[in-house]
C-alpha cells in the first residue's frame, strides 16, 4: 500500500526519540501519532499508523481526509 498521506518526522528532546506527526489527520487523531528510536524506525511506524488509520476509517465507513498539498500552512500542530 502506498497511501498519498504525508508524515512529519522530527527529533524530540523531551521524548528522546523521533516523533511522527500526520498532518492530514490533525484534529482526527492525537499528535504525534507514533515515534521511533531512529529516523528509519519512526518512518516505518508512521507508515504503519497511516495504513492502520486508513483501514479503521474504511471499517467505520468514514470518509478519509483529503491529502494536504504543501506548502499549505492551513494545519496547526499544537
């Protein structure tokens, strides 16, 4: 599966790991959504989170969010 959703991976000093934000799902799920001790692990976990969210939305009969196009700055991560 290669879903069209983006992820933001950034180092968190507070958590001492890489955290993954899913801008297309802001307001729909808690952010950050997952993390990893390495960048690669965080990316893998982010991909798994996106795939799980897609499965869950479809199972619940919910519409998937429209993928955001960057440099769209309409989302706010708090």
